[in-house]
């Protein structure tokens, strides 16, 4: 029973690895790809948790059922059989509740990830628009200056003026 609550070997390394890669991608401006990686990580982690918990509940159910069958052989232990059946029913209900909690949590995380992705895409679009505007604001005066320099080069300049122009 204790093994069902333990994480698989190296689970922390793999979880941290995906989160670190997403953070680095976001830092490099790959916000949408980072959000996709995080969304995949959270979905996989929650599904794996639900599957592991479900397998543990199934194993516990089989173990209890086997134990109940052993106890049925003895008339003196009928009371114990009823108690075990009650425990088995309670365990199944707890397992069901746990699975529902995981599914609700998955839905909430999915909604949050979609909102974060939309915000990241909006921020990315604003950044692109800003860079396009700044590029235009810099290029326009530079083109005017380059035109004036070319016009001056065509005119009559003495040696000192040509040197200063270059």
C-alpha cells in the first residue's frame, strides 16, 4: 500500500527538466512553445497520477476480495467479512472521489493554461507591433540622412569637407 504513494524513480528530475526547458524557451521568446510544453507536462503528470492511483485501488480491491473469500470459508468470521466488505466499499468510494478530484484539477489547470497561452500570444503580438513601429521610426530619419549625405557627395566639396563627410 505504501508503494502507491511513491513517485517513480527520477520523477522529480524529469518534471524539473520539462519545467526548466519551458522557462528557457519563454526566456528566448518562444512563449507559445513554452506554454505547449507546460500544458503537455501538466496533462501527462495528472493523467499518470490518476492511472497510478486507479491501479492501486484495483490492486487493493483484488487483495481485499481475495481476503474476503478466504474469510468466507469460516462461519465464525462472518462478522469480519462484513467489516471487510464495508472497508472495500469505502475504499472504492474514496478512490472514486480521488479520481474525480484529479479530473476536476485537470480541468481547472487546462483552463488556466488556455488563459495563460492567450495572454502570452497577446503579449507576443504587442511585442511584434512595437518592434515594427520602432523599426519604422528609426529607418525613416536614417533614410533622410543617407539621402542628404549622397547629395553632398555629388556637390563641389574641398578635400577637408570630403574627409569630414566620410
